[in-house]
C-alpha cells in the first residue's frame, strides 16, 4: 500500500506538471503510473485540472458539488420548507454510507462523473450510461481535440488489464487479488477520503458562478492533520492542500514551507482543522455537510456565498447528479427514458397513468 501511495502522489504531481519542467516527461511518467494504478491518466488530468480552475464553483466544479435546497429536498422527497425539521441519519446508516463512499467512490466517479455539476461539462450532458464517464473519448466530459489522448488512456488500462491477466495465470487469481487489488482498493479509499475532507467542512463556503473568483475557490479548502500516515506515507499532501490549490505546480515537498509563508497573507481566509482526528472529521462531514444555502449570519444577502447544512444523507449518486436506490436497478426505466434511471421529480409510469385517470374521472 505504501508503495502505491507514493506512486499515486508522483502521478498526481506529473498531472500538474510539478514532477518535472518537461511536459513530455510529466505525461510519460503520469501515464505509466496511472495506468499501473488502473486510472485513465489523460482523462483524470483533464477533469482534475478543471476542478482546480473552478474549485468550489457550484456551476463549474467537478468534485463534491453539494445540492442546494430544492435539489436536496427533491431527492429526499421532503417538502422544501421542512428541511430544518430533519435530523441526521442513525449512526449505522452514516457508517454504511461512509463505507459505500470509501469502497467504490473513486471507480464510480471515473465511470459516471458523480459529484460534478451538470453545467461543468464542455458538451451537453449525455443520456447514455457511460456517456459522461472518463473512459468515453467522444463523451460529454471532454473536448473533441482531447479524444486521442482519452483513447490512449483507455489503451493504457487495457494493457494493464492484460498484464494482470498474465500475472494471474502465473500466480493465480487469489494471489493477484492479494498483491494488487487489495492495495488498489486501499489507495482508492485514501483518494476519496483525502479529497472529500479537503473540500467538505462546515466552515467552508461554496460559491454561485457570478460571485466566484479563483482566489475565493482556492481558499475554500481546508488543511487536515493525519499524523504519522500524513507525514510519512502521504508526505504532507493532506496537511498542506490549500497551497496546492493556490499554486498547483509547487512540488509536494515544498508544501509545508510555502504554507508557512502564505498563512500571514491569507489571514482569516486560510482554513485549517488540525486538531481533529481522521474518523471524527469524516463523521462530521457526513452529518453536517449535506447541502448548501445562503446564511445571513455569515454573509451579505445576495452575494452568492452558500454554506453547508446538516441533515440525513440523500440516496447515493449512481450517475451524474442522479440519486436513488430503486433507479439503479430499474431496467424498465432505463429502456423507457433512454438513460440510466429517471429523475426524482418524475413519477414512475404507472403512477402517472393512475393519477391522470383519477383526474379525468
């Protein structure tokens, strides 16, 4: 796991052109390392760079874009004016939702672009199952001129899959799973946990497009403390993330020095939560940060700044901006609507017919 963690960090640096002054070397190293970790390098680099450009912009960000009041109430099936009456989930439900996110969050993000804003795409949102994924060269997630490198990313994954097949033929599937898939799942867990905690905190604002600026978005992230793991396995990338959003080409090993230099300049705009352990921080984010809306006590009316509110978790996001348990397995709905699931505002077909007949009678 430690080795793959280091490789992930180096691949991430290459994606930001922070590994080397040479773009050719950056892309070569990034492509090899990401393919080895079964992540499409050029696809990830494209969406991740846009996340950095538009961080915490509710209209254009690609990561952890929370719902606003109307969307949140719709997914829960609750009257929009009664959200304040809701309490958080039972602890067992919160635990299961955390486990679901940590186990399949990153692969599912690559497959369906979950947590991104609908309006963050360079093309119209696709209605096909994988049309918004990181694996579709001509999908909605990429510009037409990116198709060749997205296809190259897919070829890199196919080559890695073939290597794993050859390895499993030599040492067996069980040993291959132990030596590769088990560490791979751990790395996916850390990717999700780290990025989620860096961008989700009760004291972090989100911004409407008209009120957003790059500086506002970059500083609406938080440095966390992960103790021994953060210092010796992740080399400070958890503890010094704000500086990474401000200057993404600074190598990770200069993160601490650069953070100390910039804290006096940022003042109250610098966010840090280093007195809280990993698990309590993750629990707080899941219970206190479910949706956003303006808060008159924190900002001026109409300034486009929104703040997190607590409440129960909505159904899991199984496709881009689409949530639900039933819809995930509703094949009839897929065939009828032409996309993977139905919107929450629309009643199932039989209910619509019954409602129409009742009104006509």
